[in-house]
C-alpha cells in the first residue's frame, strides 16, 4: 500500500518578499500601538469638570502698552487653552477648568483700581493676574491684599513694586528689573571694557530702575558712563538726546523702555547717530517683540533681556 506523498517544502522567500512581510508586520504593529494609545487616552479622560476657576485681570489692549498687552493676552489665552485641554486643574481630587475675565485698562493707572474691584466684587474672580507693566501692576497690587486674592505678576518687574510697600498676595515670575541689563553690562566688561556708555531710558519706574541699576553695576566694574538721560513715556522725538549722547563720546547705547519708544530710538538713530554707529545697543522690552524686527531695517544685532529661551539649558 502506497504511502501518501509528503508535502513539499516551500521554497525560500526572496529578499523582496521578506522586506514586504517585515513592512506589513511593522505597519500592523504601529496600528495596534496607535489603537491601544487611543483607547487608553479616552479611558483616562475626565468625564467632565466639577467647576470653573475664574481668573480676572486688566490688560492694555489700547494706549501706550497696546503692543505688549495684546501679545501678553495671546500668551495667557494660549496657556489657558492648553490647561483646559489637558484635564484642567486638580483641586481636592476634583478637576476644574479655567475661564478668563478681563478688561482693557487702556494703559492708564487711574483705570486699574476700579476695574479690579469690579473683577473681584461683581465678577467673583477667585484669582488675579496683574496688568502689563510695572506702573499698572503697582496700581493693581493693593486690590489683591484688600480682597485677599492671589495675584500673579507676568509683566511688571520693577523692584519698587515690592520695596515701596509690603505685598502679601502678589507673586512674581519675572526677574527683578535691577537684573534686566546686567548681562549686557557684563558682556561689555568682558569684550569692550574701554567703550563709553550712554544711557537713554523712559522715566517710568521699571525703565528707570533697570537702567540705573545697570549703570551702577557698570561703574562698579570700572566702565565709563558719559551720558545718562531719561525721557517721558509719551515721548515722540528723541533726536536731541541721541545727538547729545553721540557728542558725549559714547560708543554704546543702553536703556529704552517699552515697544513704542524702543522703535523711536532705532528709527531716529539712523539720522542722529551717523557713522560710526553705536558698537553695541541693548534696549529694554522692545527687542523681544516680533514687531521690532518686522518694522525696522536696523534691528539686527540689537540686544535685549529675555526671560526664557527654549535653546538654553537651565539649572536650578
């Protein structure tokens, strides 16, 4: 009796076929991982928020701080959107989303106090953000203590905010103004120690304090200051001051204040401080605004203090 034929061995797979099988296997694995991750994501998502935390503040959407205030509001909204889309805030085992309650303070100190009273008493905000700028933060801070609300300062860093009065509820995330231009002076000491410094700056508490602190540090390092002049925040012409700084023999320029006056300084430098141009320029606030470069042809190589940079490594 004959035995049934043994099944013939399959021929070895070709290299091309093996690559296809591997690719299919990887694709299936990726799909399975993606499906698993999606399932886990939806399983751990909160079923809903237990309530809303209202954060109130004023911000400069018009007036002298319009550019900085508008960009600050964009940043605040971005942060809140991210928090709310990532399960909100956990308090006592419950999840809460965040809502924003804000008004345009028009960059005016007299508007601030009444608006914060309204935000707290009528709108029932549980937490507060300070306005943009040191003068407006100074005007808002008393409301935080009066109504016992925590207030986070995101755009007011003058040392005077804390030194002129006791702030029980105001929290700062910025470096103090006295350190803003210290890095620029340190660079001058290391690289251009014989250059003469001109300081031209806004007379508000932040700009004046930051620049005067820098000048004090410069003199302690043996650097020479040949010009030291302030100007009102509403200034529209600095040609006389810039010409005087050049005539004083200055090689470098530090100071400024905010966006509008920083832009004014750079535009008028082109006609009042002709060749040789300043070897080094460091201005407060304006340089970090995207519109600074967009609106100027001479913005390159102008330095300014920055709080955070994603490409820099930090240690605690």
